[in-house]
């Protein structure tokens, strides 16, 4: 069996990342909720594919690295293992922070609840409102495309609107 090289795997991972971005943009632009769902499913699949490929790249490079690794002294090995461990930890922390952070972006400039930008319907509480709608993201995930200020405040736990 011929194993794929890390270069090929990297290309595949980049490709999945590109597709992810493509479908993610489509989700943002989709007007019909059912289309949004279709694109959301697609981009989530690409993300899983990308993560699996990255995992595989790491395993392949570790096995190549392992052969060189056996020639080092014990202290050198420990140092490398420790710094590798730390970098993984930091990566996980950063990823976790990014994925759990709620981000609210307003359609319009004013965050006043009395502003009048026309009529909108909240995706979460279904109420009709006139101030600037907000889009809610968590990490790369789109939670809501169009919510009212009260829901945006509630979800984010901050007084973004007042
Ligand atoms: Zn609402």
C-alpha cells in the first residue's frame, strides 16, 4: 500500500478549507432558510474533513519524525516532548476560546433600541422590530442570521443594545 505524502494531504486539507469558506459564504448570502440549512450541512462536512486531514498530517509527520527522534539523547527528547505538549495545549486553548466566543455584529451603525431602520422579524423570538438587526456567530458557526436587540443582549450576556 502506498501512503499519501504529507504534501498531498496538505493540498486536500487546503481544498477542504476552501470549500468550507465557499459554503460558509453561501450560508450568509442564502435568503431561504432551507438553503441556509443545506449550505450549513455542507460546510460542516468540509470542516470535519479538514480536521481529519490535519490529524492525519500530524500522525504522518510524527512517524517520520520518530525515526530521527531515536538518535537524540534522553534530555533532548524530553525537551522536545515538553515543548510539543505545550504548543498543543496552547492550540487547544486558543481553539476553545474562539469556538466558544459569541460575536454579535449589527447590520447598521446604531445600537439604540429606538432607532428606526425599517421592519424586521426576529429569528429567535419572532417579534417584529425596527432597530438594527444583529447576526450572531459562535466561532465559525452562524447561530442566527437576524435577531432583535433584546435577543442579542440575552444571547451575548452583554448590553450591546440599549
Ligand atoms: Zn428576538
